[in-house]
C-alpha cells in the first residue's frame, strides 16, 4: 500500500457543472473517482474567495487562525494595504509540517505559495507571484530545469489587453503546460505529498460564465461552451495525474469555492454611513466608490501585479480600480471624507468592518471596553 498522497486542486469547481457533465458522460475520470470514492460539498471559508479558501485548505485552519481574509492585507500601523503573500500566513502549510517530519512534497501552483517556502521538496509558486523574472521555485535551480522541460510554462496567464479568444486560448495552453510540468515532477522526484492546483477553471468561469446563460444580464453567446470545455479538459488532466502515481496513492480532489451567477452585493459602507457608525465631513460619499471597487475579485491576480509593481499599463477591467484603491489607501485619500472624531466603525479595504478603537486604530475614539458592544450591535442590526 502506497503511503503517498495526491491532492488535486480545481479552483472554483462546482457540482452544478460537474454533475451535469458527468451525467452526459463527458467527465469519465472524475465520475470514476466519485463512484469509487466519497464525494460531498464542503463549506467554504466565511469569505469565499480563493485566498482564505486555499490557505484554509493547505493549513487546516480558519481565517482567524491563519490570518488571510482577502487578497489584501492591512498594514498594522495605518490604513494602507499590501498584497498578501506566503509570509503573511500565520500557520504552517501541510507541506511545511511534512518537511519538519522528514517527508518530501511536490507543490505546483498553489495560489498563495509565493514566495515559495523552503521545504524538503519542490515548490512552484502560483498566482501571487508578482513577475516571471523573480524566483518562483524552490529550490531556485528548479526554475531553469522546469523551463527546459516545459518551455511554454507560465506561472500565470496574462488576461489583460487581449481578446476573449486569446484569453481562452491562453488558459487552455496553461492547463496543458501545467499538467506536463506536474507529470515531469511526479515522475522525476521521490515524494510523499503531491499538491497540484489548476486555477484556469476559475478564470474561465469569471469571464465566460455568462456566455452559457441566456437569462444572464451580461449574456454573450460568443463562447457558449468555454466553461464546459475547460471542465472536460481538467477531467482529463485529473485522469492523467491519477494514472501517473503509484497504485494505492490516496487521492483528493478539492476546491476553494463553488461558482454561480453574481447579481448583487451589499453596500457595507453605505449602511454604516446611513446608520451613523461612519460619519463624513462632507455630504458627498467619496469613500463609497473607492471601497466598493475592492469587491471585484475576478481580477484578483491584477491586484497583486498592481500592488507589487507598476506593470501592464494596458490593463483596464478592474485592475486600474484596484491600483487607485491602493494609491488612495497609501495616501489616506480613501478616508479623506471621514470625520474620525465621530466615527465608531468603518468598512475596511480588506472587506471587513473595524470598530474605531482608541489606541489601536490610527484615529481611534472608542474605548476598548465598549468595542465588543458596538461589534455585537452591528452584527445584530
């Protein structure tokens, strides 16, 4: 019996698509795994986006323990934000724990693995990698070896300034290159855990979900089979990976969240203003526009690229808004209309609500002894 474990991460995979395609006979490999193993929907993180989701998956801890709630992490001394990276994760990943126990891991494309952790094993970091020129493997020499074996490997696909056809083509090529890299590593290393993640399913759904849904407000029938075709392609990748590992290897298919149409959101900042928790100096709600833009998570990779370096000037959809939010946060412009002397709670750029506690917040006015009461009141209301 093999003591090895293979974990295959499929970002944004949802049973609503899987079950339909399995019933149609188009996903035979995942159908076999479900038939011969166990399947169940798991509850995602409280903030069901990729960053806390994958971090909880790799650490076994909730957001309160590992510290990742959103792609942005607030600096403790002010309101400015930075892109999260692996050094912000407060708990050890499973491959770090295994390394401490003398076990070796192969990790490919975990979204939150940059900078790649130094473990007894091999790490190819994922989409939080700021630029292809940086060191995105551990050990460092693995990068040259991998590119020699799979010259078309890309850490992450550039989705901006391109036609939808080119985006789709790039994501398809990315799956194929990532699969070849993973198979090469699995076959050329001695490992105990292999953790391979495909993020292309998430990207395709963010950009092409409406193509398959005639009643969607953004319906565009240009690529109506894009989502299904990606699921089918990833089914074949799962089959190739399972067939490549020794007999008896434990196999897990996991995802960070599901997927569905997205029609509306709750205006937290507006609610706090209307209910008197956040007080503005001027009548115009200048902070609402800036804060609302943070909610656009389908351009999450662009968040990192914009925050880490001023690159990709052609990028537009969502990216510039994130850059503007970061710029405003760094300079205090985001909260320029807030009257801190009368503000007891405010919406944060990382998607939460903070009580304006004296001694903790930059302009705090609430006594620490009163913070829990205000937090409870906001939750109840």
